[in-house]
C-alpha cells in the first residue's frame, strides 16, 4: 500500500552547493519513506520535518507510506533506492531494532544496507492501568506480580512489537512473572485495560493524551530514562529499575553508499528543522523528545539499540518465519 503526500514544490531547486555536493542537489523530489500507516506519531513528526525542509530549501519534499510485512516492504524499498540523498527511511525500533532478530529471514540488512543520518526524536512509552483499579503505581504492579506470579496480564499491540518487548525487558529486569496478551494494535490493547480485561498496557505517549485527559486511564510510569515533560508527575521506570530505558525513537536512514558529505548535509538540515520554533513546539505537543544527533552519534545509538532489542527478542522467545 502506498500513500504519497506532496508537501511543497518549486520550479527552481536548491542552487547553492554545500559540503562538496553538486549545486543541483536535490535534483529531484526528496521522499521520506515511512513503512507504516499515515497518522501515527512517527508519521506526524516526519511530515512536520518534511514540510519545513520543503519551505526552507524551496524543493519538493514528501512523505510516502508504503506498508506491509511489519514494515519490511517499505524498509527494503529504501535499501534498494539510489544512494543520492533523495530517499530516506523513517526508521523505528520495529524495523531497525527488532525485526532483524524477530524474523528468521529479512529482505534487508539493518546495518549493511543503510547509513544513519539523524536520530531525530525519541518517544517514551507509557504504562497505563484502569483509573479505579487497585494498581496505582509501578510499585503496586511489581508487588502484585511478585505476590501472585503468573496471574496478572499485560497487553501489547502484538507479538514482537515495541510494547511487547519493552515489557519483556521490564519483566526480566524486575524478576516478575506476568502473562502477555497480544492485540492487533495499540488502541485495542488500551481498550482492554479500560474494560478490565487486562491489568496494564504500554502505549506510545502521542497516542494517549485524549484518554489521559478524560480520566479513562491512569499512567503509572514512562519507559524513557527520564520523566517526560508532558507527564512530569509520572515516574520513569528507571527510578525503580535502575538503567531501564525502552523509549521508542525515529532515526532517518539513507541507502548505503550515500556520500558522506551529503549524509552530513541531510543531518544538519533535519536538525535545523527540528529546532525551528514552530516545529519544535508541535513536536513537544506530540510528546517527543528532540534529539537531532549527527550521523556518528546516531550510528552509535542505533548499534546500542539493536543490541538491546536483540536481548529483548531472546528473552521473549518470539520468532516470525
């Protein structure tokens, strides 16, 4: 499935050379390829960046959604695209951290087929419970799980998803035994919490403000290493489980072989967009933590994340043929 949105067009493309690149770059439209559906937090963030790039560079920049096979179809398309700076992958933990270890075979190599451009933002996942239930904090949850091993349930958006594996990391780190109940997406999972079918779920912060403001869910912890500015009264899991960090993220990748000066240029332009006041404000409203790391720091972060999610997959025992 493909969904393409043209954000801006200009008859004259960028005419100023930078970092040794040809004056004509970009000499054709630049696309951010998102391997998941439109409307998600990842998609919203990327459209904000793409629109700002289009306006500043006076170039055609658009987001294309090419879905299927747990994100593998769109990710492979970027791996096979020309290495000329006109196709970027919207990378997330699923496709570039989990799938390399979850699937027995993949049509791409998450390291060899790509070059890291920018760790743009991170998003905490939020642990939520029913507002009127007996569990009112992470301490309550851990105590209940230890008192009644194997009886409490946690919901996720599906086997092998970030929410599933983040909870598996917590389960291993805190030595608790809970039952995983997978759903087909985050919304059914949190609806199950509200209905009392499961005790707790994890979901990305951008998906939750409406439920939280309406009092339909109680947030008890965030999975980022620090508290979220959007939920300053909600503790980080790391405050109870030292060193815990299972935030989601967006990393933009280019196909392997993209010239290093062009990668640096792309990274710098993305960082500029991230810190423009209007974009920054919208991102903070989405619950994003702005990073804007350069290619070297992004590559190092990606390697560390792959190792973390490899361990999570092993702990969970999840596999996809």
